[in-house]
C-alpha cells in the first residue's frame, strides 16, 4: 500500500484550510496547517510534507526566506512548494508554481495531483536503465523536461500525437535540440510545448544532436509557454486547414515590412496553407502567425477555401476582393463613410468611349453620368457595396497631360481604350509617370503596341470587352503585378 501523501497549507486565513482540508482528506491525503511562516517552517522540518502550498502574505517569515531555508536543509530541499496569492506572477503561473486566490478547490486538487505525477516521473527517471513513458495529459511536457533536467539525463524524449512525431534531445540535463517534422531547434521546442495531449517516451543513451539549442531550460520553458498562450489566442482568427492563403497586394505596396513579414509575404506569392507557412518560415510559429494576422487584417493577403471563390452573376467581384480594394482605397480617402476610388479612362475615340460606356452599363451597381466624351469628367460610378469606384475620363491630348496628376489622385488603376493616338507615350505616362496598373481594351484586330512588351510590369491585354477589362483591373488593383498576359 502506498504511503499517505502529506500536504502543508501555509495560510494566514484559517477558513481556507477548513474549506480545502475535507476535500483532500476524502482522497486519502494527510493535511497540516500553519498560520504564519515560522510555524510552517517548523512543520516542514519535523513532518517532511510531500507538498507545501504557501500564501505570499504569510507573517513572520516571507516566501523567499522560507524557500531559501528549505533548499539548504537536506531533509526539505526536494519538497515542492507552490506559492498562492491574488496578484499572480504570469511566469510562475505558466510554470505551475503559482495558485491564484481565492482558491477554486477543483483547480487546487488538479494542481496537487499534477505535481505528484511529476514526482513519480522523477522517481522513474532516477531509476537507472528504466524507460519513462506516459501521456502528456497526465504529465505536461514542461514537467517532464524539468524532471529530466534536474536528474541530468542524457537521451531522447519522443512525443507522438495523431501521427505527428516530435523529439527533444538532452545531454546531461541540458536541452540541445528539438525536431517536429522539418522544423528544428527552439522553434520546434516551442511548438511541442503547445501540445497538451499525446504519448511520450524517454530513452536514455548518448545523443549526436547538432546542438541548435543553448539557452537555459527555465528561459526556454517560460518563452515557449508564453508563445503557446499567445498563439492559442491568434489561431481562431487564422485560416483553417482547408483554406489557402495568398498575397493580395504587391509586396512593394506594403509599407514598413518587418523581416518576418517580408519572409511571409515572399511565401504567399504562391498560395499556401497556414501549416505550410508556419513550417517554411525561419521565425517562430507565433511570429509568423502575427505577420499573417496583420496581413489579413489590412487586406494585404486573402484566404480561399479550396479553389478560387465563385462570384455570383449579380456580383462583379468576390467579397474578399472587394474588401482588399476597400482597404487599399480607405488608406487614401473616404466620403460619407464609404471609401471612394477612381479608375482613369484614357484613349479611344468618341465611338470607342460610348461603346465602353454601354458595356459598363451592364455591370451590377453601375450608374452613368455622361455620354463618354473625350474631355475631363466622371462618366459613371460603380457601387460595390463596401466601396465606390468613380470612372474618370481623361483626354489623350499631350498638351493636357500635366493636368492628369491632380485628377488622378486616389486612382487604383487606368484603362486605355484602343485605338489611341500616341499609345506608347500614353501608356508610359500612366505606368511610369502616375505609377498606375493599366489594362488595355480594344478590338481584337487592333495591333498590340510594342510598349506593352517594354513598359513596367502591370500591363494586361483584355481583348475587346471593356467591362471584363474593368473587372480585371479592380480585381488586380494592387495585386503583385506579373508580366503582361495576352487575352483575346
């Protein structure tokens, strides 16, 4: 029959002990109590309790002095001590060395039983040649690593959960490496510390790890638990396993890129799942998740369920595309609570302008304002729900181009209608002068200008349909600009 466990409650309030003592006695524990630090120290030396729960407000002897005396006495140096108080120290809470008051009896009982499981694990590890194994739900990884470190063990701690395997290598109690799939070092260790379930086994023996970890164990555990807590708060707002992430704006349009965000942005040039991004970044999972969260929040990245979203016929753009467009325009201006952007229409004669206007009139949310003449002015507006787009006509006459810049303030892109006089210079003024993404629309038989092959990336030739060209421009406004694509 196993010996009876002894618990010492060092608390200045006797009602606390009267409330907790029956609960513990029912489970076979022997309970001792002390109302000041001096009496608690006396009981600890004489009775050698298996655990002390010490209130930080104890009179006569404070917690720091109590612990120092306990640790210098061979009879008491290995007694676990848990501090209790109202002003919880976050680090002590994470390490399981603090209980918040007022006590929740179930929480106190669960913590006590967890500590005794750790004690049993320490005894198992101290037995030479014996392999330690069990479940993380019973003995958390933090406790396991502390036990292995205190006993100066050398070997490998293997962890498995739902087919995912991880490993921590130790040498004389010092963590030297960790691995989860293709992730190594501290990043892998922090990921493992977030695991609350899974099977573990420790096999003693020499290790030939690279030695990617050199920090002290306590520092590693505190940082790992902090990251696990913050990551758990971020994950509900991040894409699920079936969703893919991709960059929605050009990297050059994202201001002040942090090195971690820059790395994530480069990865999102190709659609990836959340797990792929976390695996492929050099930064920790928390840092990568923060970067992703910021990119999604500001509309710089988007998520897609499986393949590309289907846009209803009554809707010009998918909701996530509209949102990203809204974010981009909203940085510049908003009127009446709704961000308003502009699309510049240039080139084309009167017939081409009227034909384009007729096609725009078929788009959901379009409202015409003019007949599409070749002078300055707003020829129509497109209401996309979250955002409004004004289509502004600019004449191609070179003598009037100095006036383009003030009129183009707030523009998200430009459309050039063919045929157009001086197309090469027109395109260069729009792309290099105003730095706008451009689409070109015109009859299929119209010759593609040479400048399309020489101008900065951002051109798209959309064939003869100006309505589809406008849709493509809005969908691609601010998107990473590829080399020109020829359609139609």
